[in-house]
């Protein structure tokens, strides 16, 4: 198992399409628009990038099949109240497997 940074057009497609595989049998799930997700990672459209950065990864199994995804965000500009940069994570989706999700979280921590 490994995390691979999203860098290519194929990686972006895999990042966007993974939830279709995971939630295909969940009738309550509504797919977000791909363009809405991509705007989050677009430096020209997301004002957060003025003082921050983001990176996203795909989780691959031993056969290099995509089984998860995650993104991490950081705001490098400290607020007056917090006095430190602030970060977070999102877009976490993973197959129903505790080992896979634990691997992802251990990588980020």
C-alpha cells in the first residue's frame, strides 16, 4: 500500500472518480460536480491559495489500484489569535478497510 501524489491528468481523473466506486450502492450519496471539486485545487479560483497550499494523494493497493484518496491543506499565514499556521484535511474517501484508512491517517500525522 502506498500514497501517490496527484500530479497527472490521469491522477486527477482517479481522484474525482474514486467515490463513484465506493458509493455506487449508496442511494443517498449525491456526486459533487467535478468542476466544483477542481476549483478547490485551482490557484486562480480559490482565494485560500493567497496564503496557503494544498496537496492531494491517491491511496494505491499492492496492485496499484486506487482504493482511497485524501487532501491536506495549510494556511501559512498566522492569524493574530492563533499565532501559528493552520492546516486540515479533507476529501478523505477509502474502501471499507480499517488497515487502508489507518495507513492514510498515519501518513498524514
